C-alpha cells in the first residue's frame, strides 16, 4: 500500500554563522501560493502548528501564530517614547503588519516603500490576518521603489522611520549600512525615532556592527530582545535610535498611562509595559557598548 508523500519546506539560506549548517523544516499541509516576483521567490503555505507561513527567498518571514510578536515589538518599544508622532515611514513591511501597528498612533500620514508590488498584492489576498485591512487606510501613501533612494529625497520630515526589511543578504545588505543610517538621521525631525529589524543573537558580529554604526550617527541607541518561535534560533534583536529621547530614561508611569489609553481603542496581543521592561534586559553575553 502506497502512502501519500509528505511535502516539506526547509530553510537553507539563513545568513550568518548558520548558513549552510542547519535545516529548519515545516510540513506543508496545504500549499497556498508558490511563485516568483521580479525580485524574489514567494511561498505561502498552511502548517497545523504555525498556521499560514509566509516565505521569501527560502527564509521564513512570519507565521500566523506569532507575527504579532514581531510587529508589535518592532514598533511600540521605541515609538512609545515619542509624545505625538504624526508622519511615518516604513521601509519594507510588505505584509502590512508594521503598518497595522503604526495606525494605532492615529498618524496624519504613513509613507510605505516596498519595492516588490507582488508581495503586497499577495498580502492583501492571503495575509489578511496580518494587515487587517490596513492597506485601505486613506492616510497611507504606497511606493514601489528602492527604499534607499526614497530616503535620500526627504530631509527633516518624519517623526518615525521603521526599517522592516529582510536579513542582510542580497538587496537588504544596504539597509544595514552606515551611509543608510546617516540618510535616516537626515530624514527624521529633530525629535525623530527609528527602529530596525537586526537579526538573531546567534549572529553577534552583525548585532555589534549595527550597534556601532548606529552610535556613530545617533546619540541614543538601544536594543530589545524577543523570541520568535517560527524563526530558527528565535532569540532576536531589534534596535531603536533617537535624536532626542534616551530610551533608558523613559518614565515607567508615563508608559503605563499611555499604554492604558491606547489599549482602550487598539488590540495588543503581546506588547505591554511589563514586556517593554523585560525586553530591555539583555544577557551579559549579548550586550554591546
């Protein structure tokens, strides 16, 4: 009797010290989409453990079970410091999750720059659990071009810039560069804040170099730690950088008050004042200066 052959997806291209030395595999229980855009391979499938899984160029970007951890932690631990953010820029983030979180601050406008139009089309169709209709918001201005070039055209304009890009391979390498950080600094207002997806704590050289380059540009730099179950070695690092606000001196009472007001109108599945404080506790072995 023949048994049905099971189909698996295995990550094999994760950059850094893991490259070529590990496999992180998911059973594809239902294939939703498999194809290519002009820029990258795209895969979406169902898995009974993680729900829908979204993959670009053989690297897991998110899963239905934990995407809210990623998007809430990339946004709120840094953005909560700004008293009144109104103008936002998101580089990348084609799934719409970061956009969803930024809308909780009732901004005047959000610019979103994702070079791959196909990703956004698929997100609207298959990843509605992530974007929750955020692409329909009238305050959104969507651009399909290189984020680096877009950034250079804006000076002293944004209250918040969020870099929701991929790992440092291919086109995303430039998003970790010192020159790019300088362009972000110039695009931010005097009290502007930026946040960055950095990567796994396994890749400490990347974390150290990112921190060092950011400190050369911004007076205030901090990092948070989060766990992403659907990511291989899911102990991850995000960083925030500010022209004005010292992340270490944010009053916990102010945080609790603001969070309490926002929670009346918005849903938070992961982030809270308690998580905010806990995420800033970095083990000695991972600390950078």
